[in-house]
């Protein structure tokens, strides 16, 4: 039968490729095949199915060998029962009839409804089979259609589960590849310092008599600093591995924020003094947070150490740690006057497999693991971390923690 199809204007304006249904390309083809065969089994002239995506209803209409997709509001479809011949006198049918006749400029005389349910995605698709002539399906035909629908629903769920597994496998392969690259960089960063350590130690062990006191002290300082940074790398790597395996268990408690800031300040004062940078902290004496105090201390220490690391040696520079109460949060900011970061650098900060880190202004080395652990520790304590930075002007890290109560 030749049908004069009037394509609606909105059909050519739809960017259907951005919808979930179009992204599930294999599944969309599966539905098309199902609806087309339903049309053949029932011997109806036309068919359509309706589905929702991102709050918008779409309709795909099959007219002979042709099909097209349109945005349409066919609310009548959503109230239809499973596998029924539509009552041509019902309000739903009459409203549907008017809309479809307007949609493709053809008379509608009879129709039936079939609903496909796919539990794997909690998704229902209603199929309407219709004709421009009176059409009656036999009981045997309906039984055949129902068996076919049941089989296709099972096959559709299997197809969707297969696609989901394929996607998950692809994600896992990507993660494993990233980790392999990550550990290759870590292995290099662990091995490289030992060349210098062994070289200096060899000179001290076998050529000490050729050195003056100042030269020997420089070698000892190099061994000390390099060993300390390498130990820090190993400690971060161990903590990261424990967090990855779920072996970290936080013990939240109410603690005074000022005590934590003072502890970090005292710990890093020598580092700040060595770089001639002022290190200040400010927190109200009655400000409390609720989190694992050891994890929070580690986070603040790491962020403050980074702030000192990326601030140039200059007596006019200051690194400031400040804690305030912000609604239901304790907000701790660590602000420096250092080299700053670009938006591209900020976007990569908390990615687990993005290494290496940048050297500090005095050549200090890092691993990139520290910020990953900071975010992980804050996630475990229902906190968050935010970054503000301008190249050449400095960086500000803002940590948010649940507010606590006074332990007194």
C-alpha cells in the first residue's frame, strides 16, 4: 500500500543522536527489528513506538518500508494496558487518532497496543499497531504475538546486560592501563634517588679523608633530604594502596580545629624558615570539626607542604592557613603566594593516574599521590576540596569538613 506521508517540520530539527536511546545504538536497532516484525505478524499497515529520554517524548513511526522520528506529546499511549485492541470509541483512542492523522496526514480506523518491558534498564516501550482500515486480530494471532513479545523482552534484557558488561570491561581495561603507566612512573621515581644516595654514600665511605668539613656536610645533607623525600613517596604509595583496597577505616570524632592547625604549623615551621617564608595560621578557639583527626591532619599537612613547596624563597611571601565556620561546614583554606596553576593543571590535580608532579621552586620533588590521598581522605569523612588559582599569583585550597561540637 502506498501512503502519502507528510513529514512534520520538527522531524528534521531533532538532534536525536544526543539521546540515551540513540547512544544505545545496538538496542535501538533491536527495538526497530522487534516493532517491524510485530507489524508483519499482526498484518497492520503501520506501527509506532514511543519512549522518553531526558524528559522529552519521542515517537518513531513505521510506514511501509519507511520510518521517521518525531518529537511528540502522545500522553494517551502511557495509559494503555498490555496487548489490547484499542476501543475506537474511547477518549484515548480518539485523541490518539487525531494526533496521528495530523502527524502523517492519513486516516486511522483501527489500532492495537503492545508494551515491551525491559527490567535491565527499567524501561518500558509502548508499540501502537494501526491501520487505515477495520482490522481484527484472531485469538491465535494474539497468542503468537504475546509469545514473541516475551521472547524479545528476554533477548533485549540479555543484550542490554551484555552491553553493560562490555562497557564495564572497557572501563576496567582503561583503569588497569592507567595504573600500569602510573606504577612505571612511581618505580622510576623510587629508583632514581638511590643513584645519588649510593654515590654520595660511597664517597663518604671510601673518600672521606679527601673532603673538607663543608663538602662532607653537603653530601650528608643531600643524603638526608633525598632519603626523606623518598620515604615520603613510599609512605604515600602505601597509604594510597591501602585506600584502594578499602583498608582505611576512619574514626570520626569532635576535635578542635585550632589544635590541628597549630600542630601542622609547628611541624612545617623549619621548612618555611629554610625557604624564608612566613607561615601563619588562624582559627577560632571554639571551632570544632567532626572527622578523623589523623586524616584531616595529613590533608592539611600535605596541602601546606605543597604551598611552601611552590612559593619562591622570599622573606616577603606568606603561606596562610585559616579556618572559619561556613553554615554547616568548617572551611579550612591554605593560601600561598606562589607560582599558581593553569586551568589545565587544576583539572588534572585529583586524577589518580596523572603523574608526574611538578618540582617545587627550590627543586623539591613530589609524586602527585598526595592530592589523590587528600581527596580520598576527605571523601571518607564526608568532606570536600576545592581549588582556586591564578598563574603567577598563587593558589588557594579550600577544605570543607562537617562541623563538630565542643568536647568540653
